[in-house]
C-alpha cells in the first residue's frame, strides 16, 4: 500500500532504490536548474537577531561562515518596489501585509497570474508554524548561489548547544517508543532529516586543503555521520523529509503553476514558470511516488487541535534557536530550511485547499519567500539524497582510505 504515516520508506510503494532513481533522473536536474533562476536565488532574511536563550557569543570569525549580501541593484526591481510600498503602508497605519495585488479571476482572463503575497519582513504569511513577525524587523536579500551551503568549520560545543535546543523541542528522542504519536514522529523526522541533509552537504563539500582552497568529499566524515548502520535512521529521516516536502510541492501545484514569477526579466521568468510546471507535472514523480504518506490521517484524534498548537509552539522555539547559530552562513541556510519546512507543514496540514481540481482559485496563499524557501529546501534535500547515494558507493569502494 502507499506509505504509511510512519513515513517508513520501506513499508511503502516507493522503495529506497526507486526514490533514489526518481530523484537522480527526474527531480534533481529540474531543481538544480530552478534554484539558479533569478526568482529562486534571492532569499529575504534577517541574520542579525539576538539569541533569546543565552548571551550572544558570536563566533563569526571563521572565514567560511561569512555571508555576502546582495548589492542593492542586484535585487529584482519589482521586489524592491513592493518592499517600499509595504513599508509606506506601514507608516500610514495600514496593515504591513500587502495582499495579492490582483485577485485571481480565471473566469475573466485565463492568463491572469497569481500575484504572491509580499510581506515586509521575511517570515511566512498567515502561517501558524511561523513566529509572528516583529514589525520593525530588519532584513536583507541574500544571493544563495553566492553563499553555497557547505562545510564552514562551525562545530563543537557551540553548535551542539543549538542542536540540543532543537532536539529538546522535538519531544521525541528517536527511540521507537510505542506511545509516541504519529504527529510527534513526523515532527521529529523532519528536523532530523534536515540535520542529515546539512551533514550530507558538509561531507560532500568539505574543505580538504585550506592553504590551496581545495573542496571535495570527506568520506570518513560521511561514514561517521551518515554512512554506518548505527545511524541508518538518520538517512531514513532524510528520505522522509524529502518525500514530505515533495508531497507538499505537488499539493501546492495548482498555485505554483499560476504564480507570476516576476523579477523584471521576462525571458528568464518564463523559464522559471516552465521549470516549475515540468516539476509538478512530471509523470515520473507522480507515478513513482503518488502518496508518500497519508497526511489526512494526522490531527484527527480528540487531542488533535491541542497537539497541533503545542507542536507549533515548539516549532517557534526551534525557529528562535536559529538566532543562536554562531555562523552566519549556517544561520542563513538554517532559517531558509526551517521556513521551507513551515511552508510544507502549512500546505499539507491546512484546511484550505490549493485549488486542486475544484475550478476555484486557490484559497491557500503563499508569500514569495515561502515559495522560495520550500523549493530551495526541496533542492537541498534532493541533492543530499544524491550525495548519500554517491558517497555510499565511494565508501564501499574503499579506495579513499589509501
Ligand atoms: P552534529 O551534527 O553537531 O550533531 C550533534 C548530535 O546530534 C550528534 O552527536 C548526534 O547525537 C545527533 N545527530 C546528528 N545527526 C542527527 C540526525 N540526522 N538526526 C538526529 N540526531 C542527529 N556546519 C557546516 O559546516 N556547514 C553548515 O552549513 C552548517 N549548518 C548548520 C546549521 C545549523 C542550524 C546548526 C545548528 C549547525 C550547522 N552546522 C553547519 C554545524 C554542523 O551541523 C555540526 O554541528 C558540526 O559539523 C559538528 O558535527 P558533529 O559531528 O559534532 O555532530
């Protein structure tokens, strides 16, 4: 049958090998191209909030932790315009959130595109999994391509303190206790899957020779963190997170297909839309893995609503913990990936539909940054699955030990 809630890839129709193939041949190439487009490469984020859990003892001295912000004229002009409109609305006491510029009305003009909600800050829109935005929050635009996620040298007690906070909020130790409900398990597996993905990228792109600036795979590190049978669960959680976000993306397809991907470069923007449509309509994706798991079964118990609120508040704490990460680049990717998870949770677990087959405009609204975060997260997870496949082969081959 289709994947069960446990998200165990092996008890579902999508076997590991099938997911691996699907990913390598159909999903990853499209995502790689997609994250290079102007629309998907700029992420709006605030990297300079204080850590709410302990006094800031930033250790951003590491060379590879630095993040370079965009030059002002690099930010897509339509986005800057929308930002200044949002800012002036705030000043006049109007809501800071700019609702869709034009409501979708497909009956009038089939070519009308959905204009994404644009909020002044950077967090999710109307998203119960996101913390409320502070109105005066500062943010900047970061070119993700210029700041790739890879080994940075951030480690040790400082990094562990942050992971400890994160896991303390995940309410689930990872040990398969029978009384742990499916919802908590899903929550834990998403976080652990993201952690595995970060480890996979560190192993894949490690600084092998600092003096000569040589980057490449570190197989021993891969073996220790992801490549031994003792930590098989971490890899399973990576697959789980990947299928979860893929499912959210497919569910949001009607919306994603209709978005006006507008960065002021019509040709490139047209290609962006085309790549998104290819991804969400890919027959390979739809047939190989139709229902990664049945999210409709979650939150149905009598404690459902309360449990949801509790997990949402834990998720807020995890988001806050990102401000304690002592490495700017890790913080950037950590924040992006958490917003991507929050967006996937919003899409999969909201009562509003995405317009699927209903003939109505989608009720669910997404903010530009949410779309950017979700698809960049999917690309990261997809690249990690491929890295685990490739590094496992190198590990088994043994020649790296010489
Ligand atoms: P860690 O990865 O720090 O893990 C700590 C403990 O968590 C482990 O001992 C284990 O008990 C448990 N654990 C490990 N993996 C999992 C898993 N998948 N599921 C469940 N439990 C697990 N470093 C970089 O070089 N580049 C980055 O981009 C980067 N981004 C980061 C983003 C965030 C948000 C954080 C908190 C850290 C980031 N780091 C990054 C640091 C990196 O994650 C590690 O902390 C560091 O490399 C030290 O690794 P470690 O082997 O000590 O174990």
